[in-house]
C-alpha cells in the first residue's frame, strides 16, 4: 500500500469507526445499528452457500469446506444480532413499510467498492474467484477490528455486557475468515500478485468509505432506522444462544 493510500485509509477508517462506535454507544441508535449488522451477516449466507457449491463442482474441496463454514458462521452471526435486538425488545423493520426511495437505494459504499462491476459480474456463479477473495478479505479483515471497537463502545450494564460478548465472538470469526481468504489467494497467485490485488481492493475500500461518508453528510448525519419495537414471532419461543455457542470453534 502506498503512503497516500495508507494515510487515506487511516482517515476514512477512523471516521467510519467514530460513526459506528457512536451509533452503538447511543441507546437511541443502537437498535438500528444491531439491525443493520443482522441484515448484513444473514444476507451473506445464500451467496456464500452458492459459492461453496460452485467450488465443490469445480473440484476445490478445501475452498468448498471453508466457504460452507463461512456461511454457517454468518448465519450464526445473524442469530447473535437478532438475539441482541430481542434483549432490547426490538426487531428488524418490515422493509415493505419503507418509502420506495429508501427501499431501492443501492448502498453508496458497495456501489463505489465494486465500481466497474455489474450485478451480473458479482453473482456467485459468475464472480471471478480472485475478485471475491481479495474484496472479501479486505472487508472481513476490517470488520474484525470494527466489531471490537463497537463492542468496546457499549456501556457497562448486564444487557450490554451480554451483547458485547456476542459481538466479540463475531469479531473472532471474522479474523478467521480473513485468514482463509488470504490463504486462498496464496494458493492461486504468486506472493507479489497477492499483495498487488489486496492493495487494489484496499484502495477501493478507501474510495467506498469516502462515498459512504459523503452520503452520510448529505443526509445530515441521519440514517434510515432499521429497527422497530417488538420481537418477531419466530424468536418468541427460540432458545437463547448459550454463551459457549458464542465462541467460534
């Protein structure tokens, strides 16, 4: 990573870290933050499962198993954040209730991150393996640190402490995901090409964070509320996730 990119990375990451930590610390914005994390983690499951099936069909058993485990982890993460919302007597909003403009807006972050790639290019059956591995490696590596910051931003009370344990377990998983993705790149490319590719996606992440921050400022620092009161019926009788299950195996 060159010097300028490194400086911009520090600046944009610090700005994003401040916003996410603030939103997690504030009791008014915490539910929406947890809901966004639930949606993000759960939403990745079908994509990863299809990638696992693709890798298996291509004869890459090692990668297929890693992707299957990754998908299982993301499903569990979604459950952890759903349980966190439940403890606050909240749940994810019904997206049908959102204004059409909010429902159809593409994430400014991902639009910038994957600039030059069409939605067709990014489907699990089409995405270039190196693109998937490098782009996801950067996201997982940074997420592992972001989750720790968010967990540490929570206040000291019994409910928040329980939520903190769950978030820290997610952070540990994300570190493992970043590790296998980097190894997957090393299995396919010479070391110098791995560095070059991950540097490219680091630069894309910097640009994506600038786009996200700009979008945030244009909206006056306001974000769509993704949480609502109540507990979803499918969780009402669900057994609480035991603490032992909150630690990545």
